[in-house]
């Protein structure tokens, strides 16, 4: 009986141990599974015709496809297939989509993986995921001739290693160990791991040199500067390509692609839409086109028009309209004059931009806003244009002081932006009396403290410009404010109609703005202001 009891206890103990081992193995297997999407040739159907907006990028990508299709011939010439292709650029520019197109055009398998999915709380699990991914890719490459692995957000595991760094990073297993595994898998020694080849080699019957399967790693990142140098060297990421937002011609191409899929009227054209969306990525364009159709459908229309497109853009950029019905008429009037000040300065001082919308209806966290759109793409700004931008920021406070006789707290973001512009003017782009740049210090805050007296002097000077501008165009300020109080919103075209009605012509060329004092002295400026103080009540009632 004692012997049977002892055997029973031993069996129970062994059973418990086996259950623990099985549970641990099951958990480890579950955690080590790769969260990877495999797409075989022809499954996506994405072609060069579907990738729009960046023809130069397509040309570079076609060279990659040529190499993938002719791997065998290329090797016979003595060359080696490229192993890495890094796509850099802002979100939504089509980096992952380009990788899919490359795979489909080359007719090779395509694996889509996210770099954060390799990280795991257990050390070593991430390494197993990477090993498993590349093992399967090599097998498919031997069948199809090549294989593509796409790793999105590569910076999550490819950041620069620090000296003495451990194996844990942000509480996740992997860290530099995971990066080391990726480096090894991207640039392994020549190998032939098939069972038949191993058998022949063990019997001494295989003398052929082992070959490396053609596995191309395509990665995408928004932060190429943080990647480890070992990841960027030739033999890993051999090529780097910057995928940026399309220019005007590129946006026209993207809009033509998406607008042909929706029902629209003649007011919504690719050229008109492209002009309004400077800086937009293809993903943003696709979203705006779809939102235009949503808005048209909600209002009961059968086709989308330009007004639907415009409403979609405004909602995307600023948020939905949320009127404050409890706001008093006096507060509405303050907001109307505030935005009228911005609108007047924008209209008169920024010839390369057009007023897009002025509103006193709350959108997001703003009680009102005055927004502009560029008339065309520009890549440089002169000193006069930066000073004009500072005046636009200060014009709202200038109107408050000139026409309302008060100062309100709504200028918080205006003063912040004006200060940053003035700091950049003096301490970054060398447009003041010094060529000092705060970028050399590495601390913008410290530089702003050092430059504070000069920045404040420049801001005061530009405030004098802004005050004179709104006084000289006081009728324009009052007219815009009155229309805003009546209608809530004004478009740029309506702003221009008000100006033409008041002055009989379209806006004149803006004056050349210089940083020097507008008046000969502060005393002269003060005397001019005092001479006009008697007009405050009249202007205020306008």
C-alpha cells in the first residue's frame, strides 16, 4: 500500500510538472508567433498605375523591381542583389503602399510586419520572431526567386544603441539584442539550410558554394535620424529614398485618381482641389475626397461639389462647428474684432497667400479663427514676409487697443507665435544685426532668454506697424467685424468683395516691411497715438 501511494504521488507530481511545462511552452509559442501578414504574388493587385503623386519615386522603385525580376541574370554578371531599401518620410505619403506595389510588380511574396510587434516582455521572444520571419522568407525566395519583407516603423527596434545598454528597453524584452538579431538576419553568411543540401554536404557529395536567397528588406520610418548606423550601412539598407508629400502636379494626379471614382459636379476639379491642399499627403487627399462625398450624401445631394470639398477640409483641419449659444453679444463683438484684425493684416500684408476663412464660430478649442491658404507652393521666405507674419499675429491685439480700448486674453497663441517668429528672425536665420544662431547652442529656451530684449524691441516695433495699418484701414476692420456678427463666417472671396466695395479696387501691393523703427522716436509714436485717441468712440461705434 505504501508503495502504491508513493507511485501515485510521483505520478501526480510528474503530471503537474508536465502541465506546467505544457502551459509554459504554449504561452511561449503564443507570444513568439509573428504578427505578420503574408501576401503571395498577385493577391494585392496594386500596380504602378495605382501609385500616384510622385513619379520620381516610381522610377526609383522600378529599378528595384528590375533587379528582383532578374536576380539570376544579375548574379551571373557578378553582382549581388540589394538587401535593404529604407523609405523615409512623413506619415500618409504612401511608403507601405509603395512596398506592396514593388512586390506585386516583381511577382514575389510580400510580408508586412510592424516593428513594435517584435517586442515582447520575455527576453529572446522578439529574436525568435525575427528569425522565424526571415526563415520563412528565405524558403519562399528559393521558390519564387525573391521575397520582400516590409517592416513598418523600423525606428521602434532600430534606434541607436547606447554604450553599456542592457537587454531591456522601456520595460520590453529586446532592446539592443533585438536590433542585433535584425542586423544578423539582414546580412547573414551564405547558407543553404535545406535538409537535402545538409545531407549531401554531410556525405561530402555537395561541393557547390552555398548561395544566399534574395530577401529584400524594405523598411519605413518617419525618424531616419534616430536609426543605428549599423542598420544604415551598405549590405543592410543599401538604398534610402525620401517619400515626401506631392507637389502641385502630383496632387493633381492624386485627385484625378480618387475623384474619378466618385460622383461630382463640374465645380470640383482636380486643379482647384490641388491648389487648396498644399502640403497634403495622398492619405489626406483620399480622406478629404471621401469626406466630401459623406457631406454631400448627408445633405441629400446626388453628387459632391466644391462646397462639400471645402467643408470637408475645414472640418478636417479645424474640427466641427460648435457654436457657443450662451456667449453674450459683447463677447461676440470682441471676438469679431479680434478676427477682423487678423483678416485685415492677412489680406493686405501677405501677397503670396489668400484669406481662406474668417469665422467667429467655435471650432475645436478656438473661439474664432482667420486662416489663409498659399496661392502657390513656396520654399523660401524673405525678411519682409516674416515681419509681415509677425504683424498678422499682433494685429488682433492692435485692433483691441485701437477700437475696443481694452486688452483681452485671446491673444495667448498669437503672442506665442509672434515671439517664436521674432526669435527665429533674430536668432536662427540671421535677419537681424547679428549672425548668431541658437541652433548651435542646442537649447532654444536659453537662447530666447538671451535674445529677449531684442525680441521684445522687434515685437514693439512691429506692433506700431500693425496699429498704423488697422487705423489706416479702420473702415475695412469695422466692415468685416459687422459682417462676422451677422453671418458668423466669411470666405476669402467675401473679404475681397468688402474691400472692393469700400475702396473701389482690389488689394494693392503690400509695402516693403523693414525691421527699422517706423517712427523716428517712441515720443513721436506716442504723440500720434494721443492725437487719435479722440476717435476711439466713433470707431468703436462703427
